[in-house]
C-alpha cells in the first residue's frame, strides 16, 4: 500500500539540496506530490509530499544520511495526503505596517470571527533594521462580503497604522 | 445538441494549431450549438475554444454575461478571431476545463479589441475589458495551441502592482 508522508527539511541554504534530495527519492522509486520550498530568514526550508510503494524504512534512513551530510534538520511524518484537493480562494488580503507584536494574531482572529478560511499565508519582514515593516499576504475563502471583512479589519488594526487591503479573486475557468 | 467531450492536458492535441474556418454552412451552426452547450455545462461556463473538444478550427465562444457585475458584450461567437489592440496589463487567476484541479496566476491585457467573424461569416469588432478581455485572451490562446500553463507567473509576482502598457 502506498503511503504519503510529509518530508520537511530545514537548514543552512546551500547549492544542490533540492537536486540531491529529489535524486535520492527518484532512485528509490518515490513519487513527489505538492511541495513548497522557500528561504525564511536565510534558511533553506522545504516541505514535500512523498509517496512510495517501496521500503519506507530504507528511504527514511537514506534521507537521514543526506540530512546529516548537508547539515539539515529532517522531519518525516506519515500523513493522510491526497492530491486534487485544491480549494479556490475568493479573496486576497494584503497587510502591511510597522512591525509590531501581535499583527498576525489580531488579523487572523478577526478572520476567524468573520468566517474567513485561510488557504495560503505568506509574510515578509522588510524595511530597515531600526524600523522593520511587516508585510503579509493571505488568500482564502469567505462567504462574508468583502466590505464587511474590510470593515472588521480596519476597526481592529487601522488605529495601529496597519494597512489592510482586500481584493476579490475571480478565477476564470475557460 | 450535445455536450462534447473535453480534451484534457497532457493530451498533445491541445498544443495543435487550429486552422481558419472557410465554410459558413449549417454544419458550422450545429457545431457551435454543441460548443455552446458544452461551455454552459462546464464548471466556469464563461468560455470555450473548438480545439478543447478536438475540433481544430479557429472558433471560440466567450460569454461572461451571467455575472451581472461584469462589463460584457453578451455571448460572443468568435470565428477566425484576431486581437487588434491591447492595453494595460493585469494579473488574474485562471483555470481551464482542459486542466482540471489547478489554477494559477497569468498576466493578460486589461482591455482589447477583437475582430472576428460570426456564424454567418460577417466581420464584427468587440471592445472587451477586464474579466471578459481575460476570457477572450485565454480562449484565443487555445487556437494557437497555448494553455494558461504556458503563461503562468509566480505567486509572488502579484506583490508588485505594476502598470505597463503594451501596443502592437
Ligand atoms: Zn482553457
């Protein structure tokens, strides 16, 4: 029985990590599913759905060896993975402002209140070291009208100088 | 009338170039009726191109009029279509009946002028903006063997609010 697992690798960024890991997975007859690789704070991070019909123990051992070689932290977890489960977002929310504690908590709690389901979130810290700014993009789905979501967000964060902007995502299927 | 089968990528035929329509006869009318029915039966129902049903002629249909909030020309039957003018650029999310379960960001012109023949062979010009302009560009790409997958831009690209103009 093929089993999906989630492979997470975190460590110092260096050339060739993805190539080496994906080559091993290929050689071991593993299939790759959805993946997301990014650099966070200069660190290499990847999360990768992997499925195999072969010996999982050997595969895990070989991955561990690469992780050791390349100074990466590795985490492997069995998951109830399924492909073809994409949900379409209907709103995108952009948030930015001077970096301060609690922006994410405040914004996401408002979103829970208005019934907004977050499908995707990414954030960055930019600006200067003395005056960092926080920028966040959220995509998700909500039945609540855009104006109401906007009003709730403004009421919660505008006083702190945090700007939020909602745009509608109209996915064209043609 | 009949709902036709939709070709799905990786079917290589979707990469084929479609040829001009030269006979404006009753069989064309019948085909267009089937194409319309197939389009309205689909998940989005706003556009379809003949090659998506394995008929490699330059025929596309766009109808975004179901959404009353959108500016639209109603149901446009576009035969041998050609885009004559482009203006503006905008990122939007697209999917395709020929590419199930995947959507991605694509840059399209915001406003276009399209010149096409109708079912009787008469030439017409449509000005399209926004979502309708996007749908026309998506469908016309199919006639050239292009999918929105050929035009994907990274998710991060839309962090930049760009305003550029392209003319031809
Ligand atoms: Zn399409």
